[in-house]
C-alpha cells in the first residue's frame, strides 16, 4: 500500500532531520515552531510510526526516521540536480556566446548587436574579443569568427562558413596626403604596418605602382585598428580594411583614400562552429541575423566605393596572410 504524504510534510521532516532542531527547521522554512510540530505529527500519522524520540533536551531520529531521512535526502538532491539541469538547458537555449577577432568585434559587431537584441527579446549574447586565430579550445562558444584563407581554422572539431571579405585600401589624413602624396607622387611616405595582416606587396602589384615605395620607412603595430589610430594622427599611410575598420573614418572625414584603388582581399571572415553540437533556436536566430546583416552591409559598402570613385581590383589567387614587408 502506498502512503500519500504531502511534499510539505516530507520537506519539513527532511529539514528537521538535517538541522537537528524544531527551532532551526522553523527558521529555515520561515514558519512557526508549532507549524513544524504539526507537519511532523501529520507525517507520523500517515506512516503509522514514530519518526522522532522526543525528550526534554531535544529529539533523536528513530530507526524509521533515519531510514526515511536517507531516502528523502537522496530524493531532494536528485530533484535539485534535475531542476538545475533543466534551468541550465533553458538558459543555454536563450544564450549565444561568440568568440570574435577583435577588430571585427569592435568596428562592426559591437556597433550592430543592439538591433539583434531588440528583435529577439529574451536572448542574451556574450561577445569575447581575441586576436585573430586564438581559438580558446578549452572553452565552449556558439560561434568563432576569424579571418584568413578559406576555412583555414577548420578541423575535425569545427567546420567553417564564409561570412564576407573586405577591400584593402590605403588611407591617411588629408593633411598627410597633401604633404606626402601630392600629384600622385610618394614623398618620404611612412608606412604603418599591421604585423598580423600585410597585403602591401600584393596591393602594389595589383595597382601597378612603382614598388620603390617598398623602401619607405615603416612602423609596425599588432592590429589594423592601431594602424588606423596612428594614421588619424597623421603618422603615415596604412592599409585600412575599409569594409569593417576604415570606412567609418573615411565617411567622417578623418581619413581619405589618396589613391582611389582598392584590392579585394584574398582572405575572408569565416564563422566556425562545432560539428558535434546542435544549434539552439537562439543560435540559429543569431546566425541568420549575422548573414543577413553582413550581406546588407556589403551592398552598402559597394555603393560607397562607387560614390567615392574607388576602383576595386581583384588580387592574384594567393594567401597574403604571411606577406612580409619587402626588404
């Protein structure tokens, strides 16, 4: 015969047995001491046995009480673990965690993520910016966004989905261009180099320009955004990945394209994700939003290039990732 005992009486007994006193159980359960006593009495009546030996100095569990407490302890621990697991999965279903190359994160994604959040209430997004190629394999991410040759980070764990490319375009301030690039001639130009991405040799080749500029002095930085900051301080000429990092500065007038020749990069930004994990509804929504937003943005950039009279040339098929500054 199965005895019907309310969850309230069982929880009250488990609490009393665990803390060891009626007063302590009442405090934890936020009820009165008589209310605890009543629940214990109801449970003993339902089970037709004594669960406690009461005395003026306290109470002790009977053999039946110890047996019941052992079972209830396991049961409530299982309930707690199960409910926490369900809650964790629910939280995961509403969360998107993205590892992103830092220039892309700062110059594009962070400025637009608000539109995704407004259109998808209840979804949270965590964005972690890292240098290109730092995959953080010991951490779990919904997506990783890095640039490079086609699917260069794809392996047995991840597969890649091409997102977009960009245009390499030399930029500097109007003042710097007037002093050092007058009449289309290079006059003691100082080049600002990104140590992680150096397409200069390819750009000179594609643009058909005198490679004597390769003998110009140069300074090296470990990021395109740093090169652009130096360029905006009239420190020199740099290649701006204008689709993502340089276009805003060109539109605002902080930088100009003194030589209106851009080269479509041989590298692309790619979205990497785990082969073994099914995308949640939130992750699917983020992916769809990202692809759609980038397609719209690419179309806007193409229109801006046309408006600025920038000629976009195609590069030879090779990887410029490890290009070196010519000696």
